C-alpha cells in the first residue's frame, strides 16, 4: 500500500467541525488486541465512490501500522471503475473477491457477496469491519460481520431520503447497515440527527465531516488530462458543463428524458459543451448512446479516472448529475449542481445553496440549466454559501475514534467452513 500526500483546494467557506482532531495517541488496550499484538481493521470497498471516500481512511490507518493491521478487501461490485479509483490513490487491495458478473441481478450479487464475505471474515478474523455508504457491498459486509460477532464501523452513516424506493436499493442498504453497526461516523449534524431519531445511542455516533473533502485535498489540480479526448476540447473558446447519470431509479424513461434535455440544451446554447462520462452499465449506455450519439457539442466519454473527473468539474460552469459523490464534490470545489433526482439524501447541498433538485422531466432540466447559463449571477448566488461537508479532517477523526474505542468481538468466531462458503481470492498475500 502506497501512501502519498498532495494538496488541492476545497471551497474556501468551510466551517470548522465541532470535534477537533486531537494529538495521535495509542490506547493501552488497543495494542493488546488482535493479530500479532495489532488491531486488525478490514476495510471493504466494492464501487468507485466507496474507494474514493475510503482512500483517506485507508491512508490514515497506514500511519498507525505499529498498532493497526489494515486489510483492504474488494468485492469488485464495479470492477473497472473501482480499479480506477484505487489506482488514483496508490492503494492495492489485499483480497479481491472478484464478484462482479455481466448484467448481474441484485439478488444474485447479494447472495454471492454474503457467502464470499462470510468466508473471508472467518478466514482473516478481523477485529473491526469498516464499510462506507450505502451500496449492496456495504449491506452484505455489515450483515456478514454481524453474523460472525465482528464489530462494524459505518462511514457516512445517517444519510436518509425518507423513501425506501428512491434511491433504490441504497436507502434500504444504509438503514439496515445502521441497525447492525457499532460505530456510526456521521458526515454532518443532520446525519447524526437522523440516527438519533432511529434510536441509535448518541455515544455510538461521531460527527466527522465527509471524507470526500479529505480525498479532494489529496488530488492536486492538473494542467492537462490523461484522456486525450478531454485535451482536444476547445477549453479557451467554449463553456463546459459536466453531466453524469447512473442511478437505478433513473433507468428507462427518466434517463431518456435527461438525454433529451441535454440534446435541447446543446442546441440552444451553442457556446457550451456538455461532457458526459457514460457509466459502464449497459442499461445506461444503450439509452445514452441511442439518444445522444453524434449530437453536436455533447461529448460522450467512457468513465474517467478520478483526477480527470475532478479537473473536468473544476473547469465546468456547473454539474448536472444524480451522483451522490458529485453532489458533495461540488460544494467542496465551489461549483453549483443540478440534482437529476426527485429527492436527495444530502439536504445540506440544497440548504447551503449549492444544489437544486430539478428532477428528471425534460422541461424542468432545460429551464434550470438555462437559468444558470444565461445569468452568471445565478451561479454566484448558488456558490455564496459555506461548504457543509467539513474541513478535510474526517479520516483522522475516524481513525482516532477507532483507536480510542477499539470495539471488541461479540463472540462466534471461528465459524466452521462448510460447502456453502466460497473461498476468498487473494490479490496480495498478507
């Protein structure tokens, strides 16, 4: 595992977090637990957003290798895009379960992930399983660890949309993860309040800020892109807007409506290019390329490396997206975001002024984007507030909480390995 430091920028108006990062310390009880006198933390990632947001935590854990044994496990829920993100931070997984399959059904992946993660945990015996966000990987890892009596820490805990079907299955995944988690690392006070309303004890919740801000600080600006198609764009002559769509609830007609809106906007605003990195999901790609292929001033690209994506966002007027990560990155970089969804589990983006929920109807999207393209004062108005996601020190807060509390096993290990449990695939032998 490679550790590196680089400085970037976050949006200048960032309020301090309520909880300060204290001096690093090694509790006496931590060094007496686990493997070879070390406390083993198993960090689980399955998708690109998880990798990006967990990268600062993994790198911070590596700073305490004298007392913490960090093991990175990937399910490869999204293989290519996950690898892009890990490479951007110089992180190599220790265990690769390789669970992705073409056009995988949700129930199929869930079943295979539960079996594979249970087998992995039974073999490697971590003292803590650390998950991030709301993917199916998160749900399976949290549940598998809980079955085996292994404590669970949940990064980015407490996000809620209030609708189990939107986003689906993310809203269900994060609620169930909260039920079994032992430590809840809430990114904001709003997330903490959501957890308290659900009966989570206050002493199990720590408001840390969002690790996306930590990740941005490790990604410096770039003079050029890795993708040659981006370098070929007329940056000095045109304005640019970043567009992304991938969420399950937007598949089908909502996605087609979004594409029609982009086509109309490109026709109306001839001084603006709309850059659309298209998700690898065939249900996304088929619709997007059918609707927008060959459209002037609409650039359809394969998924970008994280550094390229951030530089594209920095150079854009604003973003149009259904991505939760980009909703967080925009305030951190001082960019407006039009949210292509019916609701958002990140109300802080809207409350701070940076985001507007515009839905997936063509007319609404066209009107909202045109307002920003026609009047720079609207962009200035949207970016006048404070970044609600913290000061870029979330990862140290998370790791120091783990070191102070070091939750113990509830019992149950080892579990006899039967024919139903899948063998783990090792990328690097420990």
